[in-house]
């Protein structure tokens, strides 16, 4: 395998979270579910949690750019690293239980799919940044909602 082909495939693998995004059924939902093991492992390790979110956001922006260039398509549906990052943000400093994960997952998918304000505008930002921003802000919205629900 040629070196450039290897790096191209590596970037596509990262963007699709190891190929999850190429599922013919609900790739965004599967990309969101991919975050759950990370949430469970990182929930009590706040500095690592922040590091992983920031790293995946930066890497996701770069590989999102590459995906758009390679496929000549805005925000390809198989790029799901953004959903994974959005879910991670949704659960940062949120008490983790199976109930909070289920509620947060449903909220995140509803907000992500409906593209409530300002997510649609953020999705229009060009390149990988646009791919990542709408899900990151969606994750912030869910985080706020979860914290309000859990404080009641």
C-alpha cells in the first residue's frame, strides 16, 4: 500500500470512527453510541475527558476537511466523529448512570437531527469546522438540559 493511500484510509477511518459511519443504518446514531464507552471510562477523570474532547474536536475538524475534499460533498453522512464528540460534551461533568445516558442520548439525537437554532447556521460553516461545530454546540445544549433535569 502506498504511503499516501495509507494516510488517506487512516483519515477516513478516524472520520468514520473505525468504519461505524459506513453502516447503512443510522450512522449518526451509531457514532453517538460509540461515545458511551468513552463516557463511562472518562467520567471520573476530568482532565483526560477534556483532553479527549479537545483532541477529537481538532482531529475531527482536520479529517472532516479531508472527507469533504475527497468525496466532494458537504458534511458526508459517514463522518460520525462529530456525533461522538457531541455526546462526549453532552456528558462532561454530568453524573453518569444508565438513565442519564439514555435520556442524554435521546436528547442529543433529537437536537442533532432537528438542527434547532443555532445548529443549522453552524452546520453551514465551511469545512471540517462546520462538521464539528453543530454537534459540539448540540452537546453543550444537552449538557445544560441534563444538568437542569438532574438538579430537579
